[in-house]
C-alpha cells in the first residue's frame, strides 16, 4: 500500500521534514518527503495500519511552529523505495504557501549559547529548526538557504554535517551558522576611526570584544544603534534620565513612549505588575512588546526605568531578548560577559528619525542614524524584509494587537470564504497592506505612517516583495476613499491594468473586525469609533454607527457634525478643537483655565475660521471628541503623538471609573439620520470644570457617557433592524476602559459582541477590511480597467 500526502500551511522552516522522516522511520514506512513551493509532499508505503497511524500522527505530533491548514491523502502506486528519504526541494510554477514569521531563540539554543563547552558558546547567530530568522531573510520560496540572505555564507564542515543529518536539531535549518562560518558582529564608534571588527578565526576573547564594548558604552550612558532581526534599534540605559532625554532630543520624539527590553522576567517584575497571561506573552516565541501596568514606585526602591521613558503613562511597553545577540547584550550572569556589567533594562526603540521607517541595512543605518547614535553594533547578515517589533496587550484573557508585525506577520488570517486575488493598500497611519488569495488574507508587516518618501518607498517595496513570495497577481486594487492619501495615489498610479475599488474607512474597520472573527457575510451593527476617516460626503467621519455587511453599509447614526478649525492640523492642538466645538455650539468657555495661556489672536482666528468656514471641515470623529474634552478639562492643549490627550485622560479616569455617573446626552432621530448631540454633554462637563471637580472624576464620567451612548444607539439599531450582533472597530477601542464598559454593557443587554482577535482595531487592521469588501462588492465585468494616464476610468465607490 502507498499513499501520497500533500500538506499545506506553515510547514517549511519549522522542522517539518525531519519530523516526517522520524515518524516514517519509527513506523517502518518507506518513501520520501519533499518541500515544494506549494507545501510539503510525502509518499509513504508500508502496512495499511501503519499508514493510518502515520496520517493521524502527522497532525497530532506536528512540530510546535508548524501550522497545518490542510492534509490531502490519495492512493498512490508504490515507489518501491528501500528506505525513507528526504528529497531536494522542488519549485512548482505558480504554487505558494504561507511562510513562517521570525522566531525568537528557543530554549535549546539559549542553553547552548551560555554553555562554555558548546561550539556556539556566546555566538550571536546561533539558531536551529525551531528558532531564528525566517520572514526577514526570505527572498523567495521554497524556503531554502539559496533563497535567503544566508546564501553568501558557505557552511563549514561541522555545520554542513548537522544540516544534512535528519536526526540533528539543525537538519535543514537554513540560517545555520557557527563562529567558523557564519555572520559576525562589529562595533563602530562615531567620531572615532576605531572599529572593533572581529577576525573570523579567533579566540572567544577577541570575538566578544565588540559586545563587551557595547555593554560598556550602554552602561556609561551612550546611545547605540543595534542591528536586530527586522531592523535597527536605538538603545540606551533605561534608568539613566540623561541618556533617555538625549535620545528623545536626537530622535525628535517629545513624549511618545519608548519600549524597553529587560534582561529577564525578574527584571520585568521589578518594574511592572505581571498577570499570568502577560507572563506567557512575554516569554512566548513571538516575543512582542507587551504593554504592562507599571508598579507604583515606593520611596526606597531605586527606579530602574526613568519617568522619561513613558511620560504621564501608567503603562510600559516591555519585551524580552529575542535574538542571541540581545541575550549577549543583556545577560547578567555569564562570567565572560559579566566583566562588563550592563543595566538590566534598556530602552529599545526603533532605529529611525521621527516617523521614518526603521533602518535595515548597514550603509543606510550609518548614514541616517549617525546623528542619533554614539556607536553602532552591526552585523553582516542582511535583513531582506523590514519588520518592526509587534506591540500587544492582554485584553481579558486574550491578546489584543496594537501593532502586528515581527513574530506574527506574514501569518495569514484564514477566511471562511474563498477570495479573489486582491491588493488592499490600507490607510495612511500605521499602514499595513493586505494581499489575498484562496482562503488567505496576508496582512503585511507594519509599514508605518505614510508621511514621508522613505515610508512610501518601504510600502512599495513591501508590496512587491509579498506579492512575489505569495505569487499573487491581483485582479483588483482596493483603497481608501481619501483622495490625498499616499496609498490612494499609489492605487491610482499603479501600472497594473486592473480596476480599483474605493472603500469607506469605517466600513473597512467593521469589515476587518468581521473577517478577523471569521464571520460569513451578514448584516450587523458596527460601532466604528475612530480618529479620522474620509466620509462618502467628504466630511471627516469617526463616531459612526453603521449597519454593515461585507458588500455594503448604511450610516445608522453618528456624532453630530462640528467644525474642525484648520483641518488635520487641529489634531496636534486639541485646544483648537475644544474652542471650536464650544464656539459652534454657542457655549461660552472664555473663563475656563485651558484658554488662559492661549494667545488671544490665535483664539480669534479659530473662531473666524469657523464663522467664515475657512479651512474648517466638518467632523463626526469620536477621537476628536476625546481630544476636545481632554483639553476642556485641562489635561493638555497640545499633543506630540497621536491620541496623547485621550490616553492621558484614560489614565486619570481609572481611579474614579467604578463610581462615576454618566452625563446627560441627547440623541435626535428626527432629522436626516440619527445624530448624537453634544451640547448637553459639553455643557455639563464645563459646569464640573467650573465647580473644580477632579479632572479624573470628570474624565471617568465622560467615559461612562460615551459607553452609555454606544449601548443606547445599539438598542435603537436592534429595535429598527432586528440585528443583535455588534462589531467594534476603530482606533478609539484601544481605550481599554471604554472597550470594557461597552462590551460588558452590550453583553448584559444580550448582544453578541465581536472585537478584534488577530489584527489591530486601529488603522493597522483596515487593509483586511478593504480586501474583503472589494471581494464581495466587486464584479470584474462591472468595471473597466484603469486608463493609460494611470487614473481609473471607473473607480467604484462603495456606499
Ligand atoms: Zn533553536
Ligand atoms: Zn559553521
Ligand atoms: Zn481608522
């Protein structure tokens, strides 16, 4: 008897073939196993009962990193092979498969790394089939060494023998390396011609010199650019306020929090409270940045994380070392390394200036980061695809993604329906794009805020790389409705001769949440609470209650339109929004503390802009309402990063939230659609400010009011449509207090509530929504392809 088995899913670069080899040998089966660009193919022959057992154990005992999507078994004619063998990989025309994300160093390699008797003792590029770089070094499929950036390193005899031995942990570990044949590190100091480059054949003392020097520089307060897995980091001692302040200064980053990397869990626990789920997330093989609650400082404790790392916040983004190089930088116990003690917690922020993409290659890094870093810790293993650190937090018992990138991308979101090949280009901020085919939506790594040419170039390159790796030639390009987004311009000017589909931003959010939850097409209530999104009427939407399916949506209710003086630039000055809303609603705020330090002329201009309707778009944005209230009650008048005022308001409201009562509000169903009016709410808040109520208490009451409005509107939508399901999506739901209040409140009223599980609720998730909407709403025959001048002749508007 013989069977031919095709396995699809993430089955390459994860030790799948040696596992198959071991299993077949154990069961006395003959035949072969082979990687193709479509997955793994197996031919097994032997006794029937052994074949049955083989097929069963194939999924039951699969290696930890393998993700099997399908196993197809067919009868085959016996190959009369006398043994079981692993065959060379085959490239199959047009075939593709999901590829593994990068994996943090595994416990076995970590043990070897710190074992003085091991060949790879303190070698910064140790890896095996269960760990190491994957996505970031892959140039093509099938995933074999010649298709990675490791191709240029010739394996030594020792590595080759491990690579070829099916019983070895490094069998076909494509990035396999050792001190004799693999990549090396180098330390370069700026303003000094001294470079600690490391001769290949050398004693460990010499090999370690760059790392020891880096540890010393960090201890002494220097800022280092360190080449990592998916790009460069800028690092400094997190406990040193001068170093952190200097890093902020050089990076042009005023208040936006920095992430830190801690040597181990003990170091994390010394500064943050740790739930069990948070501990698991920190220690898992994806090693994201986890948002944790900071411990309250007691007087006697020395502070190992400066306040300047995350000003005005009660949380800290923390990760553990995920490459061997990180371990060597932060290790506190190894006797060789301990000669240069190093702080147990380092700031580890992306290696870029302001919002540019992170640097990935040495030359680019040396050019762009020289004004930012005192020294560079470089290595010569190239990064092919940029991948920033992912950011997650624990939401109840599950994981919420704030940025889904290294360790997760490009694992696909599996859809419950088949999709056309589509490119969805995403939004403007926190951009990711999405490519679909079959049942897969490949949501890209984090691209960033599309505010400069570098990020745009990184976006174009990313699209090209992923489309190539997954062999996707798209039939449609989906984009946001905003006419001036870089991504819209990309969609318009693409040379691809395919139709474009414009998708409304908040519809995309809700569809993203539906697809994220594996829902079939249906109509449900969507609460899209967000910062900014272009509406079908040209206004700036963001406080939207939609009745949405994949193909279509209807606007059931929204926050009333109010003027945004100066347009997008008001986002940086919440006081303008507050003063503008008050002026438009006829509420007098001149006596309030928040206006006391505002230039009178600037205030006059804001009011004139509104009266004369000059550069003053209308907005129904929920994010802007949070900004306005935060400013009105005195939290801050200007922000230096997105949602700063709202985030600080959330922090302040925490102690008061349990006892807080909602403010009055008004919902008007008489006019053209349902409007949520804000005059009553803002007037009541202002009365509390005048009565010198605590800012935290007012903040808490405001959160309660928004939650009450959300639940009230859902009940009205249910009464009018019969739909009992609610999807929550949009950046505002990163506010955990609001999310908990609304989700729990809706469940108490017997709603079924969907929230994101695999992709971010912020704009990092909208490409997924754009893709599924384009899939459902679009028919190839309906639309003409783009005209030769690059403009779409018929860009379909989804309303
Ligand atoms: Zn390993
Ligand atoms: Zn070697
Ligand atoms: Zn959005």
